[in-house]
C-alpha cells in the first residue's frame, strides 16, 4: 500500500490510563496526555511528540506515528487482552517503524509471559519488562537484564529511529560519515548484484531491506555489549540510515 506521511510522534496505548500516563512521564514527556520528549545524545537532538491514548481512541492517535508503545500491567490479564484486541482493529492504520509492548512488572515477578511473548513476536512488537514510575527498581531491571528491560531500553529503541527535524550536533558530521562507510559499501554491493534484474523501484526496496537487516543485526548483538556501547550503537544507527538514504537533518 502507499506509504503514509510519518510524524514525529510516539503513540502510547494502554487499557489503564493512569499507568500509560505514568509511563509517558517516566520516558521523559513534559506533559500528559500529550507532551514533548527531547532525544538529546552525543550526536543529535530531536523533539518527539508523545501522545497517550486509551484503547478505544487508539485508532485515531496511532495514524502517522513513527513509534507505538503498548502498555499493560502484569497480573492483570484483562489489560493485555484489551490492548491486543485494540491493536487488531487499527493495525492496518499504521506504518510505525518502532513497535514496543511494555509490561509493568511487580517486585516479585517471575516474568513468565509466554502468551504475551508469542503474540508480540507474531505482531512484530518487542516485549520489554519495566517498573514504570519506579526509577530505581527500573534501573536495576535494566542492569540485571543487560539492557533488554527497563524504560531505558525503550529510550534506546526510540533513539534508533530517524525523527523529523533532528539536528546533528556541531562537529559530528565527518565522524558520522566515517562510521557509515561500511554500510554504504554493503549498500553499493547490493545494488551491483541486483542491477541486471532490478529497476529503480526495486533498488529502492533493496535499500530498505539492507537497512532493516542492519537494524536487526545491531539489536541482536545488544546482549553482549555494555550500556555505553548500546547507547552509542543506537545513535550510530540513525546516522547510518540518514547516510544511506542521502538525507541531511533538514530533509528528515
């Protein structure tokens, strides 16, 4: 289908309105149910719009969002079923690049969520366990699970996306260009191998496949890296994508 215009929006959807708003605040949004969260790292700054929606109004809110975060609470089976059924009603309305499902877990959680994990895999969501609104316990989850849990994991995933109006920081242009050289070589190799059978449209699709493979590869290697390395990886992915697409900050 035709690509939809994407906004710099993070749509947060949950059956428990208070929990969803608590998550938005924990993420860093300056207001709820709609506010701004600024990604500010060593390489770029970008403002995102964080919008919290209950399941019944989610179909409208998710349109145009670059990222979708579903929020539910462990031990409350109904909240997961509600977000699951809600997603089925509006999944064709979104082309979000980042899809996360955040489960708020208690301090005695065994985190055995086979049904939820299976659904997330099928629907293309990453399941993230977090202690929403409990910053110290949430940080421990992040450390104990080697960066795979916690709200910080959500921040890293969102920072891997390209956002409208993102502004590179002074002095990172040539450095970022050097980091993307390997990705550019891979892209050129892909183009050469497909040139004899692909038209311009096919080449564009090949570019997209290359980018997706790189992102998946980076995500898969996260478990073996330190916190700083993971953050750096997320930031570098953004510049790699921009370089491969031939964009600068003003064009994103």
